[in-house]
């Protein structure tokens, strides 16, 4: 089995990086072949250029560039070769970091991740699964109920990303109040992530 981890955080000292390391080790313990795409380390270009995006002309979806850019095609190939997708990114301003959003803009293109014209596109994702981990400074409970921002972020990220193909989203896990917790409390989050991987 092959696992693809797409990771976005610029600091190695971060809890997100510790989470990446723990998840990677847990996957390897289950004999997954793991590929990590560290978007900051790669200096991934998050800007979707006009010639690479679809638009409507004469009531048809068209793209000026007929071929995907080389760096984007590489990420698409990693996705097609993998059985499990893991996305690790913090919540900044109640959304993805810009580099992760740019990854989605450029890689999850019409004709690859979804299509309004070709039903065969979604079939290439049959049997694939995805799991999301999002550390955040926000508390995850308010007055005993889930923070409403969590639901909104989930809907706009993991809830939307694969709605046009056959990838099964296992869960989107939020680890809240991260900057305010002790190392011991953060260790419990890491243990939780490891257990989630172990039970896949």
C-alpha cells in the first residue's frame, strides 16, 4: 500500500511537524510506502496562471495550455499511484495556508480531480481514501458543543475536496488550542493520531 502525505507548515519546531513525523512513522509501522510532499520545503508554486485554468468559451470548458505544468503533473502522478492520502495543515484565518490552497488550485484540476464532461475521471480514484489533520489555536468545544468554525472549515476543505470523485474521506481531525497546551497535552494529540493510523 502507498500513502501520500501532503504537508504545509514552514517551521520544523511546530506541532504540525511533530504530527507529520508521528503519522509517517505510524504508516511505516503498518508497512505503507510513504511519500511526503512538504510544500514549503519544495517551494511549491501556489499560483494558478490564467493559461492553466479552465474557462468557458462557446459554452465549452477550455484551457489554453493543453498540458499540465511539469510540477503539477508530478503531483497528479503521486496521487494516482497512492492508495491513501493524508493532508496535514494548520488552520490560519479559518482556512488552509495559502500554499496548500494553491496546491489544491493547481493540482485538483478539471480533467484530473473532477470533470463536468467525462465520468471516467472519477473512476481513477476508486478505492482511494483520505484523512485530514488540522492543528489550530481555536478551542474545539464551546459550551460543550463543537466550535461552529470547525464545521465550516471542515465543509470547505475535506468536505468539498473530493465531492466530485470516488475518494472516501475517512475523517478530518482537528487538534485545538495547540499554542496554549503543555508538551504533555500535545503528546496526547500525537498519540491520538498514531492510534487513528493504526486502526486504518
